[in-house]
C-alpha cells in the first residue's frame, strides 16, 4: 500500500477586509464584544461586484498548489472539493474547477461536511492514493459566506464569525515513510439542529424561496454554548485517538492546526495538551471562520512562514455542524 504526501499548497482570500468596527456600523456589536468571544479582529468578504465564488476561489488556490507541487493540471487524477457554500444547488464545485482549470475529464466529488469538510476531504483523497487508484489528487476547501449571512443585530452571534476564502493542496503518492499516517472521522447527527441552515431544503427548493421579514430559516443558526462545550471534548478525543493509533504522545506534536472556529476553543485545546505558542497555528484573527477553507488556509500560511519543517509531526483537527469531527496525523 502506498503513502500519500502533500506536495503542493495554495491559498486565496478576497482583498476586501471587513473589521469589527465595520460591522458595528450595520449591527449592534463592537470590537471588544467580538474579540472577547471569538478572537476575531477582521475577516475577508467577497464584494458583490466581484467574480469570486466558492468554485473560482478554489480554482485560484488550486493553480498555486499545483505549481508548487511541480505538476501541471494534466497530472491531476481526481478532485475532492469541500464546501458548505456551493455556487449552485447542483452541480458541485468540483466539476466547476475541472472546467475552470481546463483539466482532462477526471472525476470530481464534493464533500459537504461544513467545518470538518477539509479533514473529511483529505481523508478521502488519502484512501484513493493508498489503494493505488490515483497518483495525484487535488483537495480543495473553499467558502463564500458573505452573501448568505444575516447582517442584522438578530444574526450577529453567527455573522461576525464567518469569512470567505479558499485553500488547496495536491496529495501525491509517496514511497517513503512521510505523509499522512492516519485519519479519524466521527459524527453525531442527534445534534444536527444545534448548528444548521434549515432552508432551502429539498421539500420546497422548487418553490419561491423569497424570504419574509420574520423568516430566519435561511440563515445559519448556532447554539453557541452547546457547540463550544461539545467541540472542546471532541477535539481532545479525536486528537488523542490519532496519536494513540500511531504510538505518539502529546510531546510528539510539532505543529497543531485546528479548524479556525473560535480562538477560545483553540486556546483551550492548547492548554489541555500543554502546547507552546509555536506549536499551534491560528489565523482566525485575520480571516474569521472560513469553514472548509480554514484548515487548509492555515496550513498553507504556516508552511509559507516556515513554521512547518521536514520530519515534523503535524496534527489537523476539526469539529462542526452535523455534528462531525475528525483528525489527521501526518509526518511532514
């Protein structure tokens, strides 16, 4: 069985920076309130006159990742695209990237696991490579949240959190011991209604879905306290599951990159695992929660800044809507 290794990384975020002070002009909130609860100072939002979408941002990040891998678009065998904000109800963003990058008629799938989308996506790509089916798989995490947020005081508890952006990596076949060691995935659907967008749903997607003034079912809902309590437990469990499966201990972690959901969650996990600041990478302060894009954007940025070195043990972990959660353990 083959190993799979990240050979190229890329990221793209919109130029438009939206600060907490900017949000205070359109809803009842302020910089102190947002930073205290989330750690976020600013985020990137796609402007309405921009051509950026989940698919186009994913394609832009992918071009960088493919080039850094020393490959061409014709070397990619398969596409795995993680997003909760696809351009269309269907088809998925994966096939759009295939067209945008003028690739051969390779296969493409979308992963709809929200905040843990990238962890799920890279685990799928890993299995395709380990079994020998594919040699180079393009894995993308991309989100365009701006156009689907309730930017009123009613929606401030959710809307201040999310940002737009994309990241991508090329996962390639490797014959040495480096690469992905294992991935660990879980779900608990009984809590699906704690973090959810209820509409549009298949029950009425062909009907007129124009919102009424009091209809908030089209906007994200989150029971923040409940999600936080579950997140810190599941993060810890799934990280330990991955370490144990590879006969590793907390002290073996060189770099931990959590899903950028809330800086307070990351800080809690850092303290529990007794990790130094240089062993954890967070960029939620600049980009907010980019959902499926957050881990791959952070991983790319950490690598660009020289914070990940050959031979390092890198741990990725995520928790989110579903509930779903997972971890990936890799040797860089």
